[in-house]
C-alpha cells in the first residue's frame, strides 16, 4: 500500500511525501526491491545522489535482472563522473535485454557527452534499428553527426526527427542553424501554426521562436527576427540559452549598416 502511495505522490511531484511513503513500505518489507528502486528515483530528484546510489544498489542486490535498474544506476554514475561504471551498467542492461532501446540511446548520449562521437553513432544506429520511429533518437544521432562535421547527415537526421514529430522544437532549432530555411519553407509554416497553438506550452515554443528569429535574420527581415527572439526570451527555459543583450547590440549595428533592410 505504501509503495503505491509513494508512486502516486511522486507522479504528483510531492517528492518528500513520496520518500516517506517508500520508507514506510521498506520498514514493513525491507526485501521489496521495487520500493528500493523507486526510492532511489525520489532521492535522485531531490539531489541526494549518494543516497540514491545506496538505495538502487539495495534494489539490484535483491533483484539483479531488471534492465531499467541498471539504466537508472548508469545515469547516477554519470552524474558522479564514474563513466566506466556507467558503461558497464548499460552493457549489463543490454546483456539482459539486447533490444532495450533506452540503454542503446543513453549509452550513445554518454559517448556524445564524452566527445566519443563515432561510438555514439554506433549506439544510436542500434537504437534506431530497434525503434526507427523515435524522433529523439534521430535527433541525438543528428547532433553527433554535426559534431563530426557530417552536416548533410545531420540535416537529414533533423529532418527525419521533424517528420516523425513535427513538434520537436530542438530538432527544428538545430536544423535552422545548419541550413538556410527560407520563410516560405513548409517547415516555417508548421512552426508558425505551433507557436499559435494555445495548447502548446510556452517552454515548448522557445526553440521554435529562436529558430524563427534565426530564419528571418538570414532572410534580412530584422524587425520580424527581433520580434521572435524577444518572444523567445520572454518564454525561455534552461534548455536553450541566448544572449539577448548581445543580439540587441548586433541588431543596432545592422540597422546602421543596412538602413534599407527588408520589412
């Protein structure tokens, strides 16, 4: 009962209450592996990484054949810069389930974080073979290709991600930095419809707004570009950073040097 209550509270973002529920569940049954694993998730969300590792180790010790447990622990090891242990856990998860797509993808992400892009591509390719319809994996692979200077492949990857998920703002933003999208491009029309959608969160609109700012800047329509960048900064989140003051300075120079700009 307490384990279920903990899960409900965790989904409600009541993390401290969730932790108390899992503690009660484990007090009644200290051999409950799932409660140990779930408690680890809560502790991680609270930033208590060492305690989270202790809890997940307890859970894995009680039930060593749950692939997601190794995926979870690999993420914790990465946060502590214990990369060798993280890779070992990804490999262990895959030894249990060779088609565990999240393990292939997350292993690729860790390779990317470490600058090992060719190995990252190999992991992403394995993930795509298992789940070809995942926009985010195609996006991750495109980022790795861009880092290697494989720009044509990167563009294709971002276009594939947007084909699979037209709301993937990060893929759209990355694509706008790799190729000169014109305002008449159908992708631009789609993004305009998305940012006008009242059901789309402001955070989700941010990458589209910044991308539109870039597109209209390249097109020479600086007033429209400025408008989208301003809206993006009003709604920005921590996923994308943009030096707005620097852009204002740059834009002022453009206005001076190009007084006949297109509006």
